């Protein structure tokens, strides 16, 4: 009875292993493509195709266009206009020729012509205008602000994409470890079963081996399931087409060499893009304050008008004769009283400058907190990585010895399970420590403002 039960369990286990292996192979084939991309290639692709980044670049062009529109007022403004008038009834209307005097000495006249057409060409040139002066001062700052926004988008993109890339690598490495573990446990399970059949070991040994093997296969299946959404997340960050596939390419040794960073570097706030953005905002607000100060100065502009007067009682002969006239001059607009709006706007702008100053103080505190947290996280993960590397070597050696002792009948199978569990745990912890160190390095570089964005 025991023999039949064991054979059924062995057959079920092999069938389960076959289904998992088939599923893993199918998943791999679905993702198979000739494209292999390194982290740098993924970043380079994202810098060209990522939607949010391209939107930021378009916003730079929109800012330049807005500046050009604002500065257009400094160019001469030329307009053409005309008035065509037909009098249905000739009454007393002002004209250039008088016909008599009315009581009180006021002059009046009667329209000589029924049809009148007066085209006019006018040109004006601003000499001084506070709004246009502000446009000149603010134009380079607005462009700088848009460029800094693009840089901020790039930094976030590089940071998030790198971490997503590392998550895929971690899962791929876990799959490799779990495959090795499944193969190793399969061999252990067969050995335990044949030892039981030979009467050397108890039935519970191979049953425990089967449980451990199935647990490993379950973890392998879960890892294979997780790889697809991780790739989808990476493609979304890259702006990569959903219907195309690629695989990540990496060099583990090169990645291990890249985990080090100089932790003795001093934090420089001005390297952070957020600090630079706040400084630009401060300069823009200062120019706004200056604008309200100049709002007390009169605006001045020069103008020139040229008219042609066509007049005739017969519409068909309206353009047979004309009288030209032209004049030029300078106009001033002196704001005398605007309900104290200028003074209040000036006070408001100065308060907004103080608000930005306090925001700068708060930002420095936030940056220092981020830097301190990132530095502590990196040092902790770096130390954990070194210990995990040693633990893997120790766990492999311990498993080899315990497995050999079990085959010689020196120790119970429970010792093998414990050694196997320690080995798989140490290997996965090593991988987690490696990629956590790489991720914490990115956080530290970002906190210090030295994360490469191109």
C-alpha cells in the first residue's frame, strides 16, 4: 500500500513539474525577440520617445513662442483702415469748408459731397512701456524655467526607469535561482524516494521532499507571472510600443562594480534641480516687483498717420480726385490715480518674494532630509550586500556537507530541508541586497543632484 501511494505521489509530482516547465517555456517564447537592450539603451530610447518628456520639450517651444508674442509690441505697429460714407440726407455736418455763422459765433457748414471715402495708413512705435520692459527681462527667465522643468522630468525618468530595469533583473535572477533550486530539489526528491523504496529512509522523507519541491515550483511560477507586468511597466516608462517585445541585457559583474559611490561628497543645494527652479521663480518674482515699480512711469509712443480723402457727389466719380493729409506726433499716457491698485500690487509682489524665500528655507530642509535618508539607506544596503555575499558561499558549503551526510545516513532529512531553505534564502537575499544597493545609489545621486539625466 505504501509503495502504491509513493508511486502515485511521484507521478503527480512529475506531471506538475512538466506543466510548470511548459508554462515557463511558453512565457519565455512569448517575450522572445531579437532586441536586447542595456540600461543605457533603454534610457536613450526613453529620452527620445517618452510622452511626458516630449511634452516638456514642446512646452519649451511654447514658452519661446509666448515670449515672441510678448516682445512683438516693441516692433512698429502698422495698420490700414478706411471709412466709406454716403449721406442719405444733407444736414449740418462738420466739414473743412464753412458756409456761414450761427448765433453766438459758432461756425457750421453743410456737407458739400454726398459720398466720402477716407483710407488711412497709421504707424506707431512704442518708446517706453513697463509691460514690454517686463517682457524683455522675463523672456530668458521663462525659457530657463521651461528648460529646468524638462531637466526635472529627465531626472525623474532616469531614476524611475533605472529602478524598473533593476526590478526586472532581480526577477530574472530569482527565476534562474528558483530553476536551479527546483532541479536540485527534484534530484533530492528522487533520492529520498529511492532511499525509502530501499528501506533506508522513512516515507516522510520523500513526502517532505515533495512538499519542498512543490513550494519551489510555485515560487518559480509566480516569478514567471511577475515578469510580464514588469516589462509592461518598463515599456511604459520608455514609451516603447506595446506590440513589440525586447529583453534586458546586463552584465552582473559590471553592475557589482558600479555600486560604489563617494559618500564623503558634501551636499550642495544648488545642484538640485528643485533648488534651481525655485531660484528662477525668485528672479521672475523680482522682475514682477520691478514691473509694478515702473508702472508709475508714463508710457510713451510715437505715431504717424497718412490719409487720403476722396469726395464726390457722384459715386462713379468718387476716386477721380483726392486730398492727402498726414501728421505725426508723440503720445503720453500718465496714470494719475488707479484706485491704489499699483501700490497694492507692488506690496503683494514683495510679499510673494518673501514667500519664496521661506519656501527656499523649507526646501533646503527637505533636501537635507532626503540626502541624509538616502545616504543612510545606501550605507545600510551596501553593508548588507557584503554580508549577503559571504552568506551565499557559507550556505552553499553547508548544503553540500549536509546533503552528503544525509546520503550517508548520518543526519535526518529535516537537516537537508533546513540547509536548502538557508541556501535559497541567502541567494535571494544576496540578489535583493545587490539591487537595493543599486536603487539606493540612484536615490543618493538624485538627493545630491548628481544623477546623470542624459
